[in-house]
C-alpha cells in the first residue's frame, strides 16, 4: 500500500501558533504555552483532515547555515541584527517563545512523532531530502513560499500553505503555481532568486520584481536562458534589463545553490509512522500536567490512527 507522508516545517508552524494563540494560554505555574498548545492543535487538525500514514516534524538544526552565508553574506543577516546593540530594525525571537521550544521537543518525543534535523542544514533541506526519498505522495505543511519549488504533480508533491491557522490551507499544485506565478515547481527557484526576498536577505536583481521575473522566465525558459539572452545582442531584452542582469552575474552565479533546498542531507535513522498511541504515556502525562496541555493534547490523541 502506498503511504502518504506529511512533512511539517515545524518552526514555521509553532511561530504561527505563537502569534495566533493568545499568550494568556498558560501552564498552571503561569508559563506561556500558547505555541505548544497551538502546535498540538495544528497537528491534530492536519491529521484529522489529511490522514497521513507517516508524519515528520522537520527541524532547523541550523536556521542560517554557514555554507549559505559564505555564498551570500546577507542571507538572513537582518535576523541576527539584534546582536548589534541598538539595531533599529532587529527581528527578535520573542522571549516567551524560546522557552517553549524545548517543551515542544519533549512532547513530540513522548508522543512518538518523529522530529528530524541535520547539523548544518535548515528544516527546508530536511524536507527537500525526505521529499526526494519518498516513494508515495507527500504533503509539505509550511508558511514558507521557498518550498513551492518542491511541487510536482506527477510525483504527488503538494505544498499545504496555511492561510488561516491550518483549517484553511492553500493547496499548492502545478496549476496553482502557473496561475499565480507562471512557473512550475523547479521554475520557482529562478523566479525567487530573480525577484529576491528581503525576509531572507536575498537581494535579487535590482529592478526585476515578481512580474518582470515571470515575464523573463516565460520568454527565455529559465535562468540559463535569460543569461544567454543577455549575451545575445539580438535578444529582445531592454537595454536596462540587459545591464542589470549583466551586473548581477556574481549574485546569479551563487543564488541558485542558496535558494534551492538540498535533497541529499545526511539524516539520522527514524520511524516516520504516525503513532497509534503515545510512545511514553507516563512522560506525556507528566508533561500534560506540568504544562496544562489539556484539550489540545487530547484532541491530538483522539485522531491518532487505531
């Protein structure tokens, strides 16, 4: 029987839970647990609605890998700006979220839900590798558009992109990508690097926004075709486009490796099967009591497969 795999971009989901669930949701001792309970509710809803056979919580062992920074120094640089005293636009991890992350790890372990990361890689790379290895259909749950590159109808690869919580999901397949961006999954890499992404510190090509990038890809096929057009005096690129693309060659030479998710990451051995019962009931009960996980945990336990 073909098994359906669901991959969670875990940090993306617990951030969404943290900001979507009031911080008045607290443990008996007053500790905020809104991200913990929100994530459990998310997983319960996803399991109920999509019924995966296998489920993996993919983890950022390194959210800003040095090998990506070596290629593009600005990669996610603004996210560490808070380390510079007085940085005016620093993005800070809320201090009530950080303490909840180890609790999430403990709860997933007690449940028996696989949590998988790889040193030197982001969760995106873990997702890319597991997607490449999978034999059956794969649903990737993420709020990160970069993973649109994994969409592949022929192999049953979809992105479930949360619009509101996880009850309303944008099912991203090839038809949706073509309608929205004019590209397929692999083409999304070229679109993203041409357009750039301030949230990831990717500069893109100056003057080339999303619409222009889509038009260039429609005309010339891919990044290689666009750069061939830059070198072809007879091509229909405008003088401004030709100049900007030519000046961006150093960036365009390395950006594909940065934007494209890795698909050959070394991973530990693990069991991806969605558990039918908690792996460690005693530990789970202790966590439930200590952190007041209540209905959120019960909702998840109620949808585990018999």
